[in-house]
């Protein structure tokens, strides 16, 4: 009887691993503060999500189009292009896009503008991990 051999790609990565990663829900995390991206990305990865990142609104729009994530988690206040303008562009490109805005306390008018522009939810930062995951799982359940 022949033993089944594991399939590896040209880089020596187990092919089954790549398939599992492809099946994970993908979240685009956008924030100009690297520590916030890292904190959110680590938490999402631990909870079974695949993560891609961007550091401003313009990158968010580009990454949304190229990566086609299941969910976007985006800061409102960022350089180059703010989160609300990026949200509007993403929703114009894909009206079904699921976007959760991340905001600092005291930005109520911006949160209302984001909700009117199509954001599905918002999370106040600094966020509590359980609050972030509750919002994420409502929009995009983990596997």
C-alpha cells in the first residue's frame, strides 16, 4: 500500500495550509497608528480571521478593490484620506461592503456621518477586545 504524501508548493509550504488560509474570513484593518493595526490584527488572527492592513483611507480603497475582504475595520481620522471619505468610495465601488468604523471618544458627529454613509457599526478606541470581536462577529462570523 502506498503512503499518501503531503503536497508542498515550490516554497516548501504545505499546500493544505494555503487552502485553509484562503477559506478564512478576510478583514481589512485600516488605521494610521501601527500599534492599533497590530493590536486589532493579532486579535482577529487569534479568533480565526485572515487579516490585511492599510494605513490610510486611500490605501483602504486600493486594498478593498485588490483583496476583496469580507469586512473592513477602519479608523475615521487618518492622513491622506480620512475614513469617512474612504467609506464613501468603498460603498460606491461595492454597495454591499461591510464596514465598521473605529473612533475616539468625542467624535459623535463623525460617527453619525459614517453611519449615514453606510457603516454597519462603530467601535470606540481604545477598544476592549471583547467589544471589537462582538462587532466583528455580528458582521462576519468566524469559521
